[in-house]
């Protein structure tokens, strides 16, 4: 079926994925579908092979050898924002900062934290993204999810996602198409002030202007991964052309010539050193694809 879709121009073969991630490293996808409408997704359904749903690539590392399955990215048809009262509806491919700013202009509170997350709505719903004391599960009321195995889209309540810290039970064949969120009354100026403070904090404490994927590890309960790595003196630790940021120890920065193997190797090294010295097993927040088990 995918071969027919390649011939029809719906699916492309051997497309470089590294350029679509914030790290700018990694190999090609065997197949890539950039869905501009729901019928594009229906065209590849039912599909139960290896699949990767890709958003803005802000927490993704693709192996240098690439990804041997089907990669799906959602396009323009999934990039709308709708405001009604204090409710916000956003398509899967909308950047979270765009949601934050649209809500702020409309005087809708509860979304300022999103300005600090570079990912998309779909990815945020999938991983329960959050920062500054809030996350998706606090405001999400429902989501439209398309199942590649059946070709059917359904409305689902957040309770069905079994949300935990930075995780859900959504599997790789379930594609979030849109999310509906409940906000609250807010003063636009106060919300703008809160977003400026978040942006200022990020600029002061995180390594901007570099190739990175945001937080590398999830924070252990009651602690911060960055503090643990910093206290062990691991800032500056390097594998190849990737190093632990000297500005924030939970950010790993890639320099020119870096490879996905370097990134993966540094994550495994830091994880091992932290466990060896503290007994704490840090769990990566980043997603690695094409690396096997």
C-alpha cells in the first residue's frame, strides 16, 4: 500500500529527519507522510507497522542510521486555534507558544506556561508536557485521536490517557489531531507579564541559541535532574561533539559535527554516572528512535 502511495506522491521515501529536529542530526525516514488533511491519514490506514508521529522535533533524537518505518507529520489542516468563551481549541501542529499568546490576547488564563515549551499541541498532549507548575492535564478537556490501525477518529476524555508525569498511554499508532482546553478569566496584561517572566527565566537559565532538545531527563520526585547532575560536577562532560551545558546541567548541547550517536552516548553516560554515584535512575524525557532496545 505504501508503495502505491509513493507512486501517487502522497508518501515520500528516504527523507532526512535530522533537519526536522532541534538537534539537526539523524538519518532518513523510510517513508514520510506529511498529512494536510484527514483523508491523507485514512489513505495509509489500516496500518500496523512501525510508525513515528513527529511534531516539531523538539524532544526527538533520530539515529544516524535513520528510522525504518513510517513517519507522520501533520500539516496546515491541523494548525488552527479556536477561542470560545474561556475554552481554547488547538490543532495538533500548533506550537504551544502560539496557544499561550492567543489565549493571553483574549484574556484567557491558564496557558501562560505554554510559552516556555517549544513543542506542538499534539506532542504536548501525548507526553503531558508542562513547566512552571502546570501541565496539559490541568486544562485539557478532550482530544481528537486518529487510530492508524482502524482509520477512525474519536473524541477522548483526558481520563482515558492515564496521565502521569510527562507520560500518557497513547501509543505510536494513535495520532492526536486536536485538543480542547478549559481556561479561566484573566487579565491580558497580567498574563503577558507572566509570559515575559517565563521567557526571561528561560533566557537567564537555559542555553538559548544552541542545538538542544530541552530537558534531557525527567525530574525525580521531589528533586531536579539538573541539580543532581550539577552537584556531581558533570557540567561540561562530553561525548564526541555533544556536552552537558555549563548553563543548565539538564540540557545537552550539540556542536557542529555532532552525531545522534554522540547524543545517545552522553545520555547513557550521565544516566550511568548518576546511578552509580547516587542510586538515582534518571529517566530520559527525550525520545530516541531507531536505536533499537
